[in-house]
């Protein structure tokens, strides 16, 4: 597909709503809109200045009215894509939007590909690659901290740090090449000492960024968290308490939950992808047995395990099995039903596990604040400030590029230590500079760009 094409797509979620938006972008965007839209003023959109809202009607080829609409006119470069953009704001029903979209295609636009509007914004220099990726993160953010990280990336906080490091590296490359061009100055030791100091400084910045990767990925994707325990220990009650809604059925009958229930919960700004599993016990019920097997599998797959135990009863064989299952795993042990007469104490439970033990009561919500604090402590590494999310590394691709750039810088230091020529040092530094450019899109290949934008929704 060519970037010179004029494209159109529905830019709002499908379904019924007050407003539905069709976005048109490209050289013929205004001409396409003029074909399907009749302004109440009788004027053509071409005659209006940029950044104007115009009321009128969507009409078909026969001149029949399809819908009332407001049109937003944005001339290049003052638009999302830096091209001429027209947004048709229709009523948010499926039929009027589909009909209007089809009319734009008949008028000369083509269907936009996934993420093509944002891809054009990137190719036209309005956004760099990290900012473009942040567009979808803003849309899919599940907590305030997730949104803060995505918004920070969209505002360029993360890429500003990357560009600063590239600028520092490029300065050292220029310094080396100047020394290579004027060998009569004989200042190799002075040059390499300065380059070494600056390379160490950039490596420290990269390492600091990499420390945020674990937290950033959780804020973006959610922390996969399994709630496990024997039947009737309060797993579904905990899920409901964390969600603050009656999502799971709660009864006094053991084995009520036979399949896994998955929901997102906002725990102190951390998005938890919570899975409420079937109670782990021996059973002859075929359906329940499948649920129990899945519960055991989730213990291995999850990044965090919330293991529940009944504080009003002694440890059972089922409890012992669960303690064995979570051994060596990243877990929080929750002593539930502490509102009842105590039988199993937190001290006794702590003797059986290396995981932190937290006393809770799902009925009264006692201890849930302590649980939230413990989860935050696990997500935010020590020394990391909550509030700097806008500069966090937020996916594995970014982390891997930073690791590779750091390795090139380490190679430069080894080259200096080996006493090799300045041109060899320059090669290592240029490799690091180019690798960091893959984050902002300045040195990334077209296939990677296409892969990134293929994950976007149509219309964005």
C-alpha cells in the first residue's frame, strides 16, 4: 500500500453510542469528504479554513440523506497524521457508520490498514516510534499508573532519554574521528580516557532504565496472579473483595468454583490479571478434577501466587500440598478468616514457607491494604520511584535493544582496555548508537515498523 493513498476507517469502538467517528487522511481527504458530506451552509469543505467544525448531512450517490453529521476539518500539517484529515462525526450506530464508510471508499479512499493513521504520523515525523507505540498503551491502560506510563511515553519522556544518550555517543564518535583525522596531535590517551568516562556514564543510564523493565512490563500488560487454596478457604471471596464486585459465586459448599475465572483488578495502581482457580483437592468429579488440574498449572504459569489458608482450622493434607506447590515460587501467603476464632496462626504458617505471610479477613476486608502494599513492593523494585513511570521501559523489545546497546558499549570499553586503535572504538560506539536508534525508529528496518503497527486496531 502506498502512503500517497487516501485512507479511511471507523475510529471509534463498534456498537451503539451517541457519536461514531470516521477518519479520512491523505491528499484527497477533503475531496472525498466533499463527495459524501453536504454542509448546512451550502459551502464546500474546501472553502473552509483549517481546524473548523461544520454541521451538515452524509448523503449517498443519489443525494439521499444517510445521517446528520459534524465534520472536523484539519489541514496538513496541523493534524494527527500531518496530512489533510477530515473526521466525520456521525451517530454511533453500526449501520450509519458502515454505510458512511462505504461511501468514502466509493468516493476514492481505501480501507486503512491496522495502525495506519499512527504509522503515517510516525513516517511524517509527528511521533517517534516509542511515542507511536504508546498510543495503543494509552487506549488499553487499565490503571492510573498504567496510563501515566503510557502518557509519559506518548509525551516523549522515554524517547527524550534515549535521544540524549544517542547524542552523547555521537559526540564521542565525533571526538574519536577528529583524533583519527589529526594523528599528529598524539593525544590518543587523553581522548580514550574521556571516551571511557562518557561510555561508563551512558552504560549506567542504560542499566538504570533496565531496572524499570520488570515494573514497566507489569504496568503495561498486567501481573498474572493466581489465587490458589483448598476448597472453601475464601478464594472467590478474595477475588470479589479485590474487584469490589460480586464476580464469583460464594457458598459454603466446597468445590463451588470448578473452572478458572479471570479478571483485571486495580491494586494500588498495579493492574493484576487475577485468576480465581478451583479449590485444590482430591475429587472423583470429572469436571472438578479438570478445574483442579488447571489450578495446579496456573501455579507454574503465574508471575505471582496468592495462596490462601484458613486461619480457623489446622493445616490439612490439602494445605500441605499447596505449600509444596508454591515452594520456590513468587508468592504471598494469606492467612484468611482471621475474624474467626484463631487456630492456625501467622507465626505457625510462617514456619512452613519462605513467602511473606499476611493475615486477612475477606468478609471484613481486614488486611487488604497490607496485601496491596506487599504487591506494590514486589512490583516496584527497591530504589525505584513511583511517579517516574513515564520513563520506564515497558516491553521486552525495548529491554532487549537496551541490553544489546549496552553490550556494544561494553565492547568499546574492552577495545579501549586492549589498547586497540581509535577506529575500532568508533565502530563499537556507532553500533551502540544505531541500536539505540531502533527504539525511536531512526535506524529501524521497514519490516520491524510493519510488525509493530500490525498490532494496532483499525482506525488508529
